[in-house]
C-alpha cells in the first residue's frame, strides 16, 4: 500500500493506526482497520464513500468465509485488480513477534506459529477455490508479488506494481517509491532460523502452498487440485461452482 500511495493511487484508510504501535511500522499502515477486517461491505462503503479507482487493503484471511462471496462477486463485476504479496509462511509467522510479545515464550511461539501455518494453508486453498470456481474472471486480474522482490530489486518491484495497477507515475514519484524501501525491513529470513524450525516447517502443508504460489505458472488451479488430492478442506469449497451458493450483492 505504501508503494501504491507514493505512486499516486488514491487510497482508503489512515496513515497511522491508534491500536498498532508506530515502532512496528514507522512508515505507516495506509489501511482502514474495519475494512481490513470486514472487507468492502455495504456498511463500510457507506461510511467511507465510493472506492472505485482506489487502493484498498483487505485482510485475505477475513474474506475466506462463504458469507463474503458476494463481495468477491462485486469485485469481479467492478473489474478490480488484486495485488497479493507473498512471503515464506514461516518467515511471516515468526515476524509476528513484533506485534505479539507473548511469542517470545517458547510454548506460545509454537502455538502461534502452528496456528499461522494451518491458517495459511486453509486461506490460500479457499482463495484458489474462489478464483477457479466462483469468480473466474477475477483470476486474470490477480498478481502475486514476492516479499523478497521489493528488498532485492526495489526498482523492479516499484515498476511492476505501477504497471499492474495501471499507474503512470512521474520520475519523482517513482524515485520516492524506490527510496521508501529499506533492506532492513526484511527482519526475519528462513535461512537464519534454527535447523529444528526449518525441519518442522518442511513437513507443513503451508510449504507446499508457498512453493506453488512462488513457482507455478497457474498457482490457483494447482493449489485447488492439490487440496482436493490431499483431502484438505477450507471454508469456501467448490460446491458452489454452478451457482448454488449465495446470490450476488451489488456494492456501491
């Protein structure tokens, strides 16, 4: 969201959040806490005003419920583009320590990390089902951006984001967006973790999901098929593919 905002995309939300410390993200959050949690419900859009053409940050985990399918249908109908950052799930889980000090205790670290890896698999399987069965038109408007890309190649990352979002920033905006990326933001790396952590992660289904997200030419189809083959269930399955689920709702 920071890159989109600097490149000139109008965005919905606030720079800082009172409920989250500035130290954890000194560059700002660029998000609306209620939309992040609930998505673009009719009530949220009525509160914030029209969101067409705006960048909006939505928590994917909170969109993986059958009741959210009308929102996905509205996004597809409106020609939305989805920019999804992807990162090694174990890195993401461990990085949550900056928001959850209780994870410094070994037992709580194990509980929180295990839950994160489980939810990672469940949520991406649900998203794959959504994009391959329920809102197929939206799949073509979805792009994955590896977290490491914006650290290893800031200029390439900024230009890819701008192109996908349909933005034409001037040279100064592009320069600022590239300069906004700092290598020390990558605080947790898989290669730096203890062997026992990495061995534990190697056995997790989340690793397979992340591999498909990173390497597959059609990750959503591959993840959906992999989940079926391995008997992995999720809140949104394929049973509504023929229109038997909730009807579409129009979001203003």
